[in-house]
C-alpha cells in the first residue's frame, strides 16, 4: 500500500523528540509499505528555529507550516490545516495517488483529514491518543468537527478500550472502532542492573528514586507530584524525585518545588533521547505518572518492560495495562493519596521479572499486524466489521 500519514505528533527538526510512539509505529509500518509522513509544524515553532536533526528509517518525511489563529480562534484550526496542506503540498499529494490516509490525532489533524480525503478521493483512518478526545472534544465548537471526522472514517484506531468507548460516545460508528495497544521495543527497554544504571547516570547508589518521564505540564500531574513529595518525605526523608523531560511548565514547577522547601530533593534533568530513558527506568525504584487524562502512555509500558513498578492515576487506559502486581493507581488531583501510594510502593517488594514479562506482551509486531489489516480493509473499501474491544 501507499499510505499518507497526517499528524502533528512526529519528530521534526523543530521538535526532534516529539511523538516517539508514532515514530516507532510508522517506522515499522514503513518496513512493509510505502509510508509518507506529512507533519504539521506550528508557525511559531518554525520561527524559533530548528533544534536538531531527525532520521527515521523506512519512511519519507515532509512537513508543512501550520498557520492558525491563536486562543478562541482554535475552532478554525481544522480549516486552516486543510488550507495549509493543500496550498503548500496539494500538487504533490494529488500526484502521489495514495491508497489510504492515516490521521494521527483527532483535532485538527483528523478533522482536516476528513476534508483532505474528499479532495484527494482517498479513504481515511483516524488514530486517537487520549487528550485529543478527552480534552479537545469538550469544546462546543470543536466537538462537532471531531464527530464528523470519526463518523466519516473507514476505521478508528484507539490506543485503549476507554478511549474506544469515548470515540463511540462522541459519534464514531461502533463497528469501525478497534482498540490496538501500542508496543514496546524489547531490544531497548529491558531489565538491567540498577546500580550500574545509577553509576552511568551519576545518581546516588542507595537512596529511593522516584522518576517522572515526559512532558512537564500541569495536565500531566507534575504539580500534584511536587505537592505530594513533602508528604512522602515525612516517612522517606531520603527519597529523591527526578523529572526527565521538558515542557511549558518547567520553570513554574521548579519554583513550586523551591516554595515547598523540597527543592534539594527534586531534580530537573531536562529532556533526553528516547533510548536514554532505558537507564533511567532501570535506575528508578518506581515511575510516577500522575496525569489528569491519558490514553495508554508508552512511558508506562517501557518502564514496566525494564521491571520498574508504576504509581499512576487511574485515568484513561492506564488501569487496562497496569496490574496490581506492577504498581498502584490513585485518583487524579489527589496529592495526599499519591504520597501514600508512593510510600507504600517504595516499601513493597516487587517481582521485577513478572512486571517485565507482563510488559513484554505489548509487542510492536502485533500492533503493526493489526494496523496493517485495518488499513488494507479501508483501502479496499471493505465494510467495517471490527469490535471496539477487540
């Protein structure tokens, strides 16, 4: 097949570490089919200048500059997306004669893909991730556009059963919705010696290490984790918290840690390459992901693949992939309950081998097999016949 991917979640020179889960998936899909990835680059990001180089084997990469109104004008973003794509890349897309379009992210990408599909005469599939439905669809003006995209899609790929249910609630046809969990690269993320990993990272050899890895944003629960840490310190004074990642709220989070007098125990390490996360997972006593909404975050699967237990919020698809022997789940927005769970997990013996074996059931090969069948069915115009809980 010849596949066009439309998304804002993919590495570009302006954000080389963006969308690592999509990079892994589309790279593997490109080993089997001809895959062109067209990535939206926000005009403000483009003006700020390139941040590095990107190399993704087996796919053809291109990008377009996404011009759109800010603030309350976001309900126009899908229309702007279509205009930018067709203005900047329309001629090439018409010549390419694609078999199917895969739009990864509901708004504005999938909403725009519904119109681009008609302009090119090519069927489309929508992949939804989490906050694109849980947050974006809450907007009165964006929800109808997302509903239109979901209903018109030949298939809808949801990364969790919870998200599949949400897609149907918004308006997707149930027979078109399928749950396909992301995979884990077992060659990269696997068990290893904790002390050796700590030596490589320069971490203290014996102190309890709590790790957060991902975007530094309030919506990811980062502020809740900082609020929980002084409560944890009452029972585990030697505990250390490491934030690995970057984001718009980084400086505010550092200030918050300082104001709570726990700054000496909280460390902001900046972002690292995807492969470098493996040592961080091995070095940590546990991973904490206190998000307010999620699909199924790959960071949780990758940490467990390294044998590392998880403390997370019971939102989205997280309860579907974290069994009780692999960690603890708490409600979102509750730093006190988060602190108790962290303390309990730090004192609980864990079976790292069992945790890693569980994570090993999430395989990229299985993911690609099912995605391939979905795309082939839609490209051939076959009727949908899948279950949203498949």
